[in-house]
C-alpha cells in the first residue's frame, strides 16, 4: 500500500526568533533537521474505500502558537494552574490530574513541557516530544487521555520514517515496553495486529517481533498503584461484586481493537452481565458503582476520572443529565462514545446540541466543567445528524 505524502514548505527561518525563546538551548539536531526540510507533513492512505489522513504538526502546531519556555513547577497548585491555562490543556495534560506527591508532580511537569508531534485520529491520544532533555536524541512519548505518558524507544528520525509509511496506525506500539501495556490494561500485540492488518510488507512483521507476548494474569499480576486500573482477564468470573466494580475496570473482552468500538463492547459487556446476574441487575450494579464513586469529595475525583467509559455507557439509561455531563467531563468520553450513550438514553441530536450550548461557559447546574465538554457534545450531535 503506497502512501501519499505532502510536505509543506519549511518555516523554520521565519520562526527563528520564536524558537530561540521557546527552546533557549536550541532544537535537538534531529528535530531541527526535519523542520529545516518541511513544516510538518501529511500522510494519506486509501484503506477499505476510505482515505485516512495523519499529520506531523507544523512548528506552529507543535507549540500551539505558544513559543514560551516551560517552567518547572514546585507545587501542585502551580502545576494545576499551568495545566488549566496551557495551550495543550485536555490534549497533553489536564488540571484534573491528581498530584499527591513528588512523583505525581514530576509527571505533571513532564506533561507540561511536552510538545505535540501528532494527534491520533479518533482517540484521546497523541505522540509528543520532550525538547528540553539537553540531548540531540529527544524522547518521544505516547500520551493518553491527557494524563499518562509512556516513552517510545525510537529516535525522532525513525519516527518520521515509519510515520511516512504507516501514518498514525498503531505501529508505534512496537516501541512501548510491556509495563505500558499493563498500565493501559491492553494487549499491545493484539492492538498492533488489528490496527496494522491493512499492511502486509515485511517491515510489519519485524515491528511486531519487538512486542513481547502478554503474560497471563494467572502467571504474574502486578499490584496496581492507587491511580491505576486493576488488570482483569477475559476468564475472570462475573458476580455482583465484580460487576459493580466495572466503573473502575471492565473485564478483557478478547476482541480485536476498533477505534469506534463502543457499541460493540457495551453490547458484549451487557451480554456478559446478563448471563451472570441478569440484564436489569447488571444495569443497577454498574449504576450503583458509578454513583458511589461520584459522591467522593473533590480530592477523590481522580477515581471518577479513572473510571471506565464503558461503564458510563452501560449505566446511561439510569443517569441524570448532570451525571452524564460530569462523566463526559471527568472521563474524557469521546464524541463517538457519547453517540452510543445518547442512543441508550433515547436522546436526539437536538438534545446533544442543547447540552453543548448549556455547557459552553464551563458550568452546568452549578458544577464546573472543562471547556472541551461543550465541544464533545457538539461533535456527537454532528455524528447523529
């Protein structure tokens, strides 16, 4: 499959002054060389009758127009304020991140100094780069849900080469370590295989060989940190107690990865719950688990933020409008998932448009929410029209 690649003309000269302010020590050599040749690039593939487009950001996009050097924040309050006002709020970082210790603060400072390389279409994920390590081999990171960043073990030059060939498909999972897969509660190999299925060249098998087979939870199970989701297995038995915890971690379903998978996965989970305790009881238990988490004080909002989007979709028929808005806000529920939630509630596009307008000023029924929430409702409404 031959990609089409467009390379806009370099703007590095016109950005010379801005870059000197943003990166006082200068861009790493590999990054400077790339932007000296072009101002980002666009890759297109024709897959299954549709055109997929992915792009490496221009210099302007990489900094989101904010050419200022990052500051290392020494307190949680300062870091949260910076994330609230930063140009990549809700993309590379979020003020909803829980900062309870020095390790959390270090993670927040890392996220704040990352610059955008590419957005992953259809996901709340991105590839970003740390330009401030003082090295000519800058570290790339896979950032998910604007709160977690996992290092990618490849150079910037190698990233550009592979991106030009495969776009934003999940080839880069080959450069994550096994710990990243455990923390994301996914099988990196299975996700890689499903995403890269349209490509059959020899390089794909070479990349695939880098991924270690996922270990069965029965062989090894790491104790999750307080802010991590506990791992689950497709073979774990379902009962009322486990189903009520689906808000925290849903069981592995053993099905291929799909970007727009929400209706399928919710259907599988409902069928699994119905077989164990009945359909109505499943709905009651998942709703109860979500509501119990949402009653925690502000310092505990991290538990809602870490909750599973699938549980919010399952519980949708029982939720109030305010609960839906808060879950969309806290859990970063994407537009494609919100469409499934809306259908389960019997909402129309007009209802989603109304909620978009009601949330556009960052407040809904006296609850503060992020500005992006209104945009998510608008995008979901557009998908339903």
